[in-house]
C-alpha cells in the first residue's frame, strides 16, 4: 500500500514536470522543431538575447509586474487595514465579498469588462491600461494575504501601546506595520506572480503597440513551434525558481518565528 | 484612531472597489443590452436563448469544465492524501506549487510539441504498439492539458483541509473499530469536503473560460464560453453579444459559488 | 493471582534517539479504576497509545487476556479511548457519533438505536441525540465522548486526560460522575492525568510515572502515606522532605535530633530522606515541642491555614493547621512516630516492598508484646 502510493506520487510528479523539462530540453536542441533531439546548442538562447523585440517585451513585462505589484501592495495594505478596522460585521462582510469578486471572476470576464471600462473612459489601450488592469486584479490577493496577519494581532497589543502613550500614528508605524510585514511581503510576491502569469486580461486590454511576454508567446505559439520560445521558457523557469526560492525562505522565516513565539508562550 | 483618518486610508481602496470592481461588472451587464448598432435591445438575450448554437455551446462548455474538474479531482485527492503523509511535505508541496509559477502559455506551448505528429506522446504510442494518432487539436487533448494545468490548484486546497484535519479523528475512528477504508469514507472524506469544494471552485470556473487552450490545443474544435466571449470582443467586435455571454458566465459562476460554498463552515468561523 | 486482563511486559518506546518509555511493566485487572499519573511528557499517554494500538512499541510485549496483541491493529483490539480533545466527528450528530462504532460493527439498526439511547441515558444526554457537536458545551462533549466509547462495551476504557479542558467546578463534578459510571458499568478504566488530586480522588490504583518509568503503584492511600522516593513524595500532595540518617531500627535522626519512627530494616547510619505531610504537623507550645520553628508567613486557605516556618537548622517547614498563628512568633511542632515516613535514597518500589515484608512480621510481634 505504502509502495503503491509512492509510485502514484512519483507518477504525478513526472506528469507535472515532464512538459516543463521537455520544453527546456528542446531549448538546447539544434534544429527547429520540438521532435527528435538534434544535439546540443546555445543557439536559441543567443537568438533570444539578440532579439531586440523580445528583450523590449521582457523589459516591459518586468516593468509592469514590478510597478503594478508595488502600487497594488500599497493600496491593498491600506485596504486590508480599513477592512480590519471596520467594526460593523455586515459592512466588513460586504467589503470582503466585493474584494473577492476579482479573485473568483474568470479572466475573460475581467478582461472584457476592463476593455469596456477603458473604452468608455477613453483610456488609450497600451501600457497604461495594462498597468491599471494588473494593479486592479492584484489588489484583492494582497488584501487576502495581509488580513490573516491583522487578525492574528492581538487587540491588547494596540491597547498596550496606547496605554504606554503611543499615538495613533506611532501605533501604526511601530506596531501594526512591523507585525504585518510578512503578510505585505507575501502579498507583494503573489501580486508579482499574478502579473507575470497573466495572459487573458492583458490580451483583452493591450492595444497593438504594447505586448507582454504571455501575449507574445501566445501569438508566436499560434504560428507554430519556435525554439526561441523554448529558450525563453528556460530563462523564465530559472526566474520562477528564484522567485519560489525567495518566497519559500520568506515563509520558512515566518514559520520559524511563529514556532519560536509559540514555544515562548508555553 | 479617529474616523477621519480611517477614511483617509480607505480612499484608494474604495476608489479601486468602485472603479475596477463595481463599474466593470455594471458595464458588462449594461453593454449586454446593446446591439451592434448601439441600440438598447433585448435581442442579445433573445438570440442567446433562442438560437440553439449558444445554448449548445454553453452546455458543451459546462460539460467540458465538469470533466476537467472531475479528472483533476480524481488525480488530486490521492496526491494530496499521500503528500500529507510524507516527511518533508513542505518541500513536496512546493514542488506542486512550482509549475503554477510557470506561465500557462508556456505549458500549453509545451503540449503543442508533445502532442505533435512526431512528438513524445506519439513516440510512446508507437512504442506500445498503438501507432501514431492525431492528438493535437482534439477534444481529448484539450481536456488533458486543461486538467494538467489545473491539478496544482486542486491539490492545494485539498491538502490544506487534510492538514487541518485533527489526526485524533482518525484515531477515534480506528479506535471504534473502523477499517482504514471505512475511516476514509466515513470520516476523512466528509471532513475534507470543504477543501474539495474550494478546489472545485478554483478549477471549474476558470475551466469555463480557458480560451487560449481551446485555440492552441483544441484547435477551435472546442468552443467554451471564454472562447465565445473572446471572439465577440476581439474578432467580430460584437460587444453586446459578448457581454451577454459574459453575463451568462457570471451567472454560472454565482451558481457554482453557491453550490460549493461551505455554509456550515462559514457560520462557525 | 488470576491472569491480568491487560499486561505490559518490559515495554520500551523510542522515537528516534528519544526514549519515551523505559522497560515499563504493568498489569490491569478487570473492573478496576486505574490511573496513570505523572507530569506532562512522562510517557503516560504513550502507554495509552500502545494499549489502544495507535503506536507500535519498540520493544516488549502487550498481552490481552494472555494473548500477545502487539501486531493487532487498533480497530480490532476491543479497547476504546476517550480522547483528550474528545475527537467527536464534527460532521455527525451526537447520536451518529455514538452509533459510529456500532454501525461499523454492522449491528442491526433497531438494536443499535437502543444501545445508543441507553448510552446517552447513562451520560444523561438522552434529549441531545439530534444536536450538532458544535452546539454542545465542553462538559457535554466530554460525556458524548464517553458514551461513544462505552457503547462499544470495551474490555478497558482508556481516558486520555479527559477532564483537562474543563473548568474547575465541572471537573470536580465529572470526577464523581466518572467514578460512579465506572462502578456501575464494571468496565476497567485506565485514566491518564497529571493532576494528583484527581488521581487520588478517583482511582482504585495509581501508577506514578516520571521520565518514562513507573516509580510506584498502589492504592491512593498507600502512595500518599508511603511514597517510595523523593519524586513521588513531592509530586503527590504537599510534603516536608528532609535529609537525615538511620540511627537504628525504629530510630531516625534529622535536624540534629533523634526521633522515634516505624521504619526498620535499614542499616544504621545510612543516609535517608524523611517525609512529613504538612497536615501531620501539629502546632504546640514550646514545652511540648519536638521541633521549634519560627513562623515566616501564613495564608488562609478556607478550611485551614497554610503556614511557612523555619527551624533553627535553616530547614523550611510547611504546616497545615486549623489554628491561626502569628508571623514572627516561635512555636513548637509535634508529630506522631507513624507520621514520619523514611525513604531510602535510590530504593525502588520492589526493594521497598521486600523490605516492608521483612520487618512487618517482626513489628507485628513486637507490638503484640507491648
């Protein structure tokens, strides 16, 4: 039984990783197709890094991701704080439900409705519309990452601070913000991945001039196999690994801190 | 904290709620009442409900989403269950999450290679004596790839609910004479149902709208609600009809949410 | 002696390099209320888990009615457990919880419902069958957990600190209830607790444990009056423990004085420890005093005064007295020879009992002569 379950797990992991490894393996293959390995080459990576259009798109993608994550983290933090401070249960539930709408909506609905929205307001489609959209769909995840930390914070902590003479602003700066920083960091990371991962929303609201990696991959993939995309996926895989590693270390740090505080409490 | 300062915090977030949550949903509903030539009309809804094409497309889309969710669940539950018993489960869990950080388009693109005439899938079929098949641009390949992409999103909530499960329940069940299997279907599964429901939510709704997969893998043979919306908005420019389908998708989403929301769990929180 | 119903022989349990149980042996007879008592982490729950079948022991054997059951899985052992946090299935009603084991056994529905009704009546929850678990108070959940276990008619009911989550008042009430239930059902209870008062109040027999070993077993009275070592004396009840040495049989020296005692069979001059319970010390005037102490502090405890004092040798004394005294005053203390309990250092329970046997006969004749 135990052996069987291990075999099953190994199979699942093979299925999960085979396509990704396949993709990366062929980024080193001579030739132009993802069939019959033709021998090792760096050619596709050289092509990739010599492709000014691709490099510009990578830069744009990163810019949108970083900028939108930063702004979304800021707004999301303020949002989480104000939701947490809402004393009326009904209001809070309504706010939370509204917050979650973009979390559960299918991408196409977000994309289509934003497209109508930008067209109605005559916002030009391109960098601005993509950036605004990314900020918009990243905010709710930031809020959701921060709220649990706020809930974990004992109210007596603030009372104690006030009791010791801290002003409202000092309470926020010295107590609340440091306490929820892990949540803010996690929110930022999640926002970053949401942005890098998004295709559908960007596809709807990007005009002709502006493109992100996802959109570019889509249009190239529709034309068939292009091993430059494989090289790109190799680069992105490394990038993802770094991001995951960073996120993991962050979480481990949190877990350790929590464990320590629990031990201290005992 | 004074009321005024609290309001100050709320302004950016409130603006976001108004502009990017409420307004777009309102706009898509509003737009659904406009015809191609900008007249207010119910014609879009009439077309949707009267022409069999749209209804059939919706049913099809729901059916595919159902299949994708079912297969994802069947694969994910045992995976989460085994993961739960591992020693370094945090590490293995991370390995489950990692593929979700790879761009979905890249994963779809990988399958274009794998399922192609001379790809590994066909090499394998040839190897076991079935011989090469047309894999790409079939319904089966669409379901396969969609399932592949959704698996981590199903494993995670199920894993979490299994991790939350107090092991004392399992001991209590064994203590009362239940076998492992009886313990599973009488205690463990019912108690982890919220996780399964969350997984269904996370998989079913996106599966209704995976238009890029239908294009890249399904070869336009499968038309989902998402494909239809994309087509009406970006190809035929019939935003009214696209919005109407969008409203249908929103309604479908609300129904799924209602069916899968864990009311008892929420009230106890 | 009849064959014990449950027996552990030389059971050792290790997790990694950590030894939880060291060569534990114990035997349970039918129809008694047993308690495993010890500080948290001493291995008492591990013994329950070994008997319940949740853990495989590293070494040693477990016997049920003389049959080795080490490899019998939990679901086939016919022992049932009341878990510390009750582990009531939250997805089932009270009645469904109680019926769970019977349903598994495939008992016919009408008979099963009768049994469930009987069990619920026994724990005085007859009208609660259709309630959700979350709608019950802690004490009620506790009783459902007991009903769910006893409905199976186990050979032994294992109770893992079942009262620890209850408040003080409910706890006392449940102590009576559990004791009463055990006597009515005649099922063996093996109760785990770290609360010595609870153990003394409820048990027929107590196993005192520390650091993976059983230090002493016996009736509450025996353990209270004749603790086998420093740990047991300190853990069970409150006590004054002083170093001293044996002068001769029935004569012991501590505090630089010699006193009459009832212990014998220990070589002269052997260093020992002496135990006097605070309630055995009586305040008296200085003329009749066996010991003279100065009162340091005094707390009113309702039915007695708890008094702290120091003697001229610098030893601290704890005294329970119904009479108040005055802080700073010098008073006398007196006690009877049989209030002194002598403990040899490093004497184990078996040695202690053997020694007791050698001189109790002699003592008996001596008393007859007197």
